[in-house]
C-alpha cells in the first residue's frame, strides 16, 4: 500500500509539472507571436501620415493664426522635419494636432503625436518621459515688471556686474520681502523660483498663473509685482497696451536649452529629426527664419546653432 501511495504521489507531481510546462510554453508562444511595438517611422509609413502637435497660444513658438492655421518658429521647424520624412514617404500627409500645456508630454508618450512642435526646456525630469531633439533655441528666465515699478525693486532684480546672490538680511532681500512673483504653471520657472526662495531665504510670494497672457494681465492689474519666464514667450504674449505699461529686464537669470519632444527609445526617428534640423541650421533659409521670429541672427546665435548641429 505504501508503495502504491508513493507511485501515485509521484505521478501527480509529474502531471502538475507537465501542466505548468504547457502553460508556460503557451504564454511564450503568444508573446513570441505578438509584434514588437512599432517605431514612429514604421507607424508613419503604414499610415502615410505624420502627427505634429502644437500649443495654440504660445507665440512665437506656435499658435493658431487668424486663418485657423498653425504658425510659429516651432511650426516652421516641424515643416522641415515633415519634408525630411517625405523623402521616405512621398505621399505623406501632415496632421496638425492641437494639444494643451498640461497634456503635451502625455500626448507624446501615448504616441498621439509624433513630434511636439512647441519647444520646451530640456530637463532630466522630463527626459524620464520623453526624448528631445537637438536644441532649437537658447533661452532662460527673465523678469518683466511695470514701467512704474519702484526703482529699488527694479534695481534689486536688474543686471549687475557682480550678480551677488540675494541673502536674507541683505538690502535686496529687504526690497523683495513681501513682493509677489508670478510664473506660468507647469514651467521650469516655477521650480526655479521655489528653489531660489528656499536657498536665499527671500520672503517673496510665488503665484502660479495659467499662461503668459494671464500673467501679464495680472501684472498690469497689480495683482503680482514681477512675472518671470522665457523672454520670447513673454514678448509673444504682449499686446500694444502691455508693451506700453511693462518692461522686460535685460538680466538673464537662467540658461536653458529648448528642444522638440519625441517618443523615448526611438533612435531611428530621433536620428531623422536631428539630421533634418542639423542640415537646416547651416542654411540661409534658417537664418532668415530665426530673424523673422527673434530678430538679428548675430554671431552668438550663429555659434550656438553651429555647436548644436550634428555633423554628417
């Protein structure tokens, strides 16, 4: 009887092992049959379409013009990218997809758009979610104030040769105490202001604003004292009344590079994008384009884009 029980137990174990093996083999067969995630170029070739996302109110980077068409510096760069893709997909159609600021990175992650044509600052935190092209613009934070702001406040924030940090108890800190600073929600400027306040122990209030146009309006209405942000976007959001009442300080508080966001882990498409931009940077057409949106293409600008471009 004991022998029969042992044999039965052994047979049961063998039966269980064969079942487990069959289940595992079945899963492996299913996964092997599943196609690998298609890359961006493969999706574009299969569909014959490229999806270019953009923010509709981010002058001069991207916006919707009076005719309802996308326009701006980033839009023009993406047209160059689309032209490069068209050399591989001759019948390519371009879909311009409006996105919101709070969903722009998510749309790239999901593959809802192939390129985010509204340049954004490159950070390590953002690179956890998306990849970036080579730099498309040198930027950084500046301050905009009312033209009738107190001279002591402007002097505390204006360019100086020494650029000493503002510490608690210093004359500049006393001027900034109680001041209200605005910054656009979701931008690197908010984090930078919070860090500076903590590091230098300056008692200033930070107020997030929905967008640059809202921030400029709150500045004119004296709801905030200073608006910090990217100079190009600040100027792009100004109307005639704002240009009359406000002034953008020359001091550059941070140095940041802006780029176009792409899907992560897609080297083939990123190579195409970087190649298209690199070749474009060396052309007279690009110099004219830069001048159209940002003014004179000077030696500093030439050197920046020459360094950003990747040689063949």
